[in-house]
């Protein structure tokens, strides 16, 4: 009975597949909202981290930095993402989710004691349904020296924005748009 129910559910989902854009190389489909999105709301989910210090995460201001911490000289993930998207010029950045086609939600995951380095996560959401359409994650590589930790945090943010550009380049490619 269970295999039959699974087969029924799988077949009932198939008619919904045209709502996605798939390229001709067999890659998984990209939701059409991603390729069609022109107006973006950037959401700062923060990340209540207490063991690294950067703007927006300034617990223990004035305290010596411990392993894995990022100094206040590094822009926050939100500021860095917003600046990168604005500089790219592909999107109109809007101030409210109701005005947006897509919402980009940035989050810094707190490092564990063992790992000692932050992880940047980005979800692309449909602001009308609040469904996650796509997600990315980039680690800020660990380093002993503060300057290197800051550089690695900035590098993770750069890789995250490159991931976004690659996704939208794929969504905008003629192979994908021809199947929409």
C-alpha cells in the first residue's frame, strides 16, 4: 500500500513541474520566480553570536577577541550583501517585502566551540508565500590571526554573492528560459 501511495503522490506532483525552469543538460529546475525576480527585499536575520564581534553582533564590546571572532572592521553580512546586490545593478532593492518579487534573507550561524568560525547562510524566499526557493551556505575559514579571520569572513561573503550571481546567470540563460 505504501509504495502505491508514494507513486500516486509522485505522479500527482508531475503536473506542477512546468512551474519550474529546467535547463537542457539535465540539471535540476530553477523556480521561475528566481529568473523573473526584479525587485528584491534584503532581510537581516542576524545571528545572536556571542563569541565573535562584528557590527550587529557586538556582545562583549571592548573584550579581547577569542579564536574565531571577527573584528568590527569587517562589514556585517547584511551590509555586505546589500552593497553587493546594489552594485550588481540587476535588482531594484525595495524597503518592504510586500513590494518585492524575491526576499534575500541573510543569516550568520554561530560557530561551535570546536569549529570556531562563522557560517553565512542565504535563503531566497518568495515573499508572498514565504517559501524558500533557493539557499546557499559559505564557511568563513578558520584562522589564527585576526586579520586573516576578517579576510576569511569577507571571502565567505564574496563567495556567497558569487553563488547568487551564478544562480541568476543560469536562470537567465537561453537554455533555461526556452523551457519556461
